[in-house]
C-alpha cells in the first residue's frame, strides 16, 4: 500500500472534520429501522453503523463529504440499504485510506445472503474496489458513482461476485485499473443505462450466466464491453449473455492494468467475446475504437496455459447482428500482442482498416462452423475477418497470409436469447 500517498495531508483533512451541508435528517423519508450518518459524526460511529446494521435496515448518509481511513465492512444481514442524498451530493471519500482493501464491502454466507441495496452516493479514491458484494442473492446498485482522481487506482468500481439477481443501473465508474462495472461468477444480471469511462475495461461479464447489458455509454476505456470466461474459477461456462443497444465509442485509453487477463487487452477494442457460449450482440452503436470494433476469440489468444480440465476455451453460438459500426480499426495498439498482430496485417484488410468484426477462427478439431455457431448478419458494410489463428504460427505470424474475408460461412442466425427478468426491475 502506498502509505505516503495515503497519509499525506490526512491530519489536516480530519482536523477540519467532515464537511457538508443540507439535509441533517437523512432518515426522515425512510420507513423502518434507520441509522443517520450526518456531518461531524466520528468515523468510529459510522463504522459501527455498518458492522452492526440489523436486517432490513437503512444506513442513510446526509449531504456532504465523509472521509474514511478504513474500509466500511457492512454486516451480512439481509435486506440492508445504504443510501445517500444523491450521487453528486454525498461523497464517501477514501482518499486518505490507510487500512482495509476496499471501500464498501459486504460478504454474505457462501450459501447466499439476503438482498442488499446501494444508492445515491459517490465512493471516491478507494485503494481497492469501490463497492464489493460477495455471495448475495439480490444486489441493487442504483445511481452510485465510483471515482478515482489521483495516481492510486482501485481494480474494480462496482463489483458483485458470486451473486444472484444483480441490478446495476444509472451509475457511473471513472478510473478503475481493471473493470469499471464487473459482475463475475454470478447469475441473472441486468446492467443498464450506466456510464463507464476512463477504465481499463468498461463493463466486464465474467464466468456468469444470464446477463443483459443494455443502454450503457462506454467510452474512453481501454476496452469497451468484455464478455469473458476464464479457467480456474469456481463457476465455469459463461452463457446466455445479451449485449444490446449500447453506445461503445472511442475506447482508446492505453492499458494501465496491473496483471490479470484484462491487462492483455489492446487499447481501442469495442466489444470482445472470449470463450463464452450463447452470446447475442445486437443494436449497438460501435464507433471510433482504434484496434477493432468487435472481436470473437478463444482463450488461446491470451497465450496462457490451461490446466483446468473442466474449462471450454472456444466460443460457440455467438450471434452478432444489426449493429452500427463506424470509424473503427484505423490504428491498432502496438503495445499488446493482439493489437500488434492486427497492425502488422493492417495493409491486408480491405481499405487498410481492420474489419468491423474479427474472429480468431479457432474451432474444435473436426468441427464446422455450422456446429460451432458463429453467426454475423446485418452490421453494415464493414464486414468481418477470420484471422485464422488456427494457422499461426505455422505461417510465421503472417496475418496477411492467413486472413479471409468471406462472410458466407457466418451468414446465419441463431434464436434470440431470452430477456433477463428480475423481481421489481
């Protein structure tokens, strides 16, 4: 931990106390048990409110800036709500955090804890993740901002993992060094109408089942929307993911990730599907992403070893249709292997621009695309390229010698995936 950075000026900030204005009775509009967090309350009392919160209660922050030097560990009781006076009115500030890995974190029993809700506040400059929930059944994150403004960046902004029934909407993440919006090893997920900017990955769905990602604006990240399945995790076989009606533009920020698969993503990648099954990408506007508008790849593209016998590294039944592409693939990122390879073959793409969709072309031995089910239709005139990574490095990593551009083998359709539904969403 960068203690010098975290402690610089902390005494002065804490001496000033918590600053704020406005509503001093934040529980007035809350029914049921409620603990008010008001300007001037000692940090120890606020921490106690989190660790001792009873089931079906609310922790309500007033308007203001609230400075914490440690993580806020929320009780694992069911039905807790943490709320502020508004995303731009209540700031939970960890700039001077000296202990604890995350900002706000709730760990529920492995068998699944009860519902939890976070709404109407900003969490700022956490050393670790902004808001993390593990093992909950019912996670609602609404009008929450996770923000980093300095050199220290947390890995994930809004981070439910091993959860069921997840709704994240109308929220913002800015500056995460891994993924802004991340949902991993979870089931039944809606991520809608959010803004993700200046992160390494804008939105990441990892090893998860039944997810709808829609209506989001994803911009100025390294990669826009990533749908991954990775080996070595407790839940494998990510499937039934819909990515639709999103704006994915200008995701060209140089990768500042530290380790992990996301650190391999080249700047300028719009939508990436890796090793997932049953994925539908449609109705999106994908523009200005310098490496490629979209990509479908196997895990083999990472060049990392696979030791998990239960893992399936090759994507199947991926349907990309009715998207609008423009201005993508003009200058692939030479700092990452995939980007460098695309750049090396740039002259061989039609018009000297990477095709709107690139596919690594790796399928199981003896299989055909009719069996694998990669389908691409009605995406405008930009076309697709099969990079034929199955022929590399036999051809000396000469992409120009392996690529094909015939859309006919992929001119097919798949049944529409069912919409994800959540109670009350």
